[in-house]
């Protein structure tokens, strides 16, 4: 084998072993979720099930069904509102430079790096004061607004690609700032909305800390909190734990597999 | 003129609540949290009585704070360079015109799509001492002398956590470095090849020096993540065994919501915020505010 050829082989070997490493915990989770409790004890965590059973998946779904719906509500409300406001702010920041606009934008970007810990205690206090503490409504309200800086950032970055001449042309035709947004920017916004929405959906769906602190009871908690509780209450029931993980993992896995290129564009900008 | 004014009003009506809520939820809450760290609020009834720097003095004398800080630094020191190196390596491998690049990239990115609660549950199974994946695998490979208690061993638990987090973030790091590699003009690499430079030399002298931007970006992102990390560790170990995997975020949560020491918890949060801002603001200022002049 020539040197170039052996180098190619090495590259592929490395790529494949890293892919194996990336998939190993997922594989182990999937095969375990399909085993009966007895088979979990008798087989290794990596061998496929001899007698596949859907019982753990069904049991986990029954445990998680209400929180799954809660998370869907959070994702829906949070994504729509944040994207809407983010799109408008992104439009203003990218197309209307005013004195101090860079500084204001800097304030927006810093929001992305403010650790969530500083918001926990004030958040708890506000929610108790308005009577929402422990309720799903508290999270709905928070996710609607907390996604705005991230969405503003994504839209601003993507709107930079729209030529300013379009805006000027619309202005010359007598369109105001709002008509320009509706007639020029919005029709060009499909991809930006897809990117920002997918980012919001994954972030909200996967979030744990706020739900842990702010919600009480199955009727209110997001699915991540319910899964953590499942893990805590069924210690040793690995097939059930893995089955629960699969339900929580499924939506974001699907997004990353089929719409990964949009997600990457979103994350590459941050 | 009139319609123009009306349009400005519409936009204003939309912008004001968005900007106001942002200022309130991010900067207002941060300021409020800072204020709370100077009070003596403990237990269910909120207190606004100011006690000066008492909480900070208590913090600096608290052995648990120093343990958490030490563990947090260990996490940063291992995780940040670790995830950057793995990402760079994978990006370079993917940049060799490989077949199925998209499939590989998707696979590497899959762990990053998951909630920390999911990954912590998966890794609890991987690290389970009795019949978990890693110990069983070591057994099969005849390496049973390497078997260990993993996350139940206070001396190993932080390393186990770091390894799992590198697993989760490696794909993200790869994406950042791959974008950097792709932005280097091919002509430069061609020129080096014509000059007879080896692959190693090309990367050492031509490619790596031009990856400053992805290095800085990923450093900032992963550093900030490691400072505020909570979910994964909380679900996997609850900070245990003992205090061996307490990091700042975990201790903050326990002090605040476990022991109801709200003012003290706010003090922890303020420390996390200050360190994060110290790292991020100079970088962000350079990137976003510079052009103003």
C-alpha cells in the first residue's frame, strides 16, 4: 500500500471509531429499552434483545405523557413569541444603524452568556408574587421572553445577508419601516425563521433547571424534570430509564438528523 | 409623512415590550440577584434587610465553596481543552475530502442534540459499577483490572463527568472548527503543497495559525458552559459521592432550594456571573462594539 493510501485508511478508521464512540451510549440505551427486566440482568448492555418487548417503552410513555404535553406547550409558546420579537429586533439591528445601536446589540449578546443561576431567585420571587409559582404558566411566560436575545442575534446575523439596496428601494417607493418589514423582509425570512425556531425548540425542550425550580406536580412539569424523577424513583430499572430517555430524546434527535444543516447554521453563528 | 409616523409607532409598540422584557429579565434580575446577595434572606419569608458583605465573608470562609471552586476549575481545565482538541481533530479528519462527510458530521452532532437529563441517564447506565456498559465491556476485552466504581468513586467522579461532557459537546466543537477550516483559501494550501511541504507542516504552519477565530469562539462558549454547568451533574450524581462532584452551580442550587438560604445562594450566583462576565465581555466588546468608531 502506498503512503497516501494507508493515510486514507487511517483517516477512515479514526472517523469510524469516533462515530462508534458517539453512538455507543445511544445504542446501549436503545437495546436496553427493548429488553424485559429479566433480560437486562441476563444479557450485556450491548447485545441486542433476544426477545424484544415494547413494555418498558409503553410504561415510560404512560409515566411521561402529561409532561410530554406540557413540554409541547412550552415549546410552542416560547418559540413563536421569541421568534416574532427576535425577527423584528434583528431587522432593526441589521438595517437601521443608529447612535449606540452597536452598544445596544452588545447588551443583547451579553444576555446569551448570563448564567441562569442569577435569574433563579428573582424568578421564583416574581412567580410567587403573581401566583404562578409551581404552575406551568410560570414557565410559559418565561420561555416567551427569554428566547428573545438569542432569536434577535440569529435574525440579525441572517438579515445582514439581505442587501440594503432592497430596503432603500422600498423606502424610495414610500414604504415605511413597518411596510418594508412586511413586504421585503418577511418574504425573505423563511430560512431565518426555520433556523431560529429549530434552535428555540431544542433549547426549550431540553431545558431542565427552570422546570426543576419553578414547577410542582406532574400536571405542570416539563418532560425533562419528569424523566429525572423517573430516574430517581426507579433506580435499577434500567430498561424503564432508557425507555424514558428515548421518548425525551426522540424529537431533538429527529430534528438533528433531518434538519441538521439548519441547526448547524444557527450554532455556527453563535 | 403621516403614514411613515404611524409605521414608526407600530414598530415602536412591538420593540418596546421586547426590549423592556429583555432588560428586566436579564439585567433587572441580575441586579436584583446582586442586591439579594447583600441581604439576610433565609427561609420562606423574603427579607430585604441589608447586611453588607457578610454573605461574601461567609462564602470565603466556607470550605464547601472552595471545594466547589476547586472541582469547577478541574472541570474547566480538563473539559475546555479536551473538547477543543477532539473537535479540532475531528474537523481535520472530516476536511480530508472523505466520503459520507455529512453522515459522520450528523453522527458526531447527535449527542449534542440531547437534553442533559437524557445524557446523564444514558451515562448513569454506562458508568453503572455492577452491570453497566463500560465495566461489562472491559470484562469482555479481558481488561477487568481496569474495572472501577466510576461515578461512585470520589477520586474518579469528576473525570467521568468530564469525559461524558466531552462526548456530548465534541460534535459542536467539530462544527465550529470545520467552519474555520473551510474559510481558509485553498490556494494557500495548494501553494504549500507545491513547495513540497508535508501534511504535518501544512497544518502546523499554514492551517492552525489561521484558526484563531474558532479557537477563541469555542474557548469562550465552552468556558462559560463549564462555569454554569448544573443539569448533567445534578441528574447524574447530585454532587456526590459526598461533596466530590459539587461545582458552583450545584452548590448554589442546594444552598438556595435545599437549605432555603436564598441570600447565600444569590452570593454564589453573583460569583458565577462575575467570573463569566470577566471572560466574555472583553471578547464580545472587541467583536461587536469596535465598529462603532
